[in-house]
C-alpha cells in the first residue's frame, strides 16, 4: 500500500530562531504589530510503501529521527494517510 506523510519540523522552543525573530520584528513594518513570536520550520511531504499504516508510521518516524530532523535542535510531528 502507498501512504502519504506530512511532516513538520520546528526548532525547539528553548533555542533561538533568528529567522523567526527577523520575521517577527518585520511584522510592524507591514502594518501587523499584533503578530509576534514567529517560529520558522520546514514542512516535508513524502510517500512511503508499507503493508499497513502502522508500518508506514514506523518508517516515517525512523526517517525523521535519522535524517529529516536534528533532534538536538528540532522537534517533529507527522501524520500518515493512505495515498
């Protein structure tokens, strides 16, 4: 079976996010001073072949832990649906 995974990778809350800080500081320049606390991350979509959804989730989690996210500096979350 083929499954689609949607993965979000974000910097850990305890770490600085210079890109997010720059965007947050620029909000007042475009007339949106009420927006702050911007954090910038990555969204990854991939497809995986697996026997069932549970097996697909294990494969996606392994990919996140081994390659897609640096767990020292980032957290990740994902959802897996049938493609």
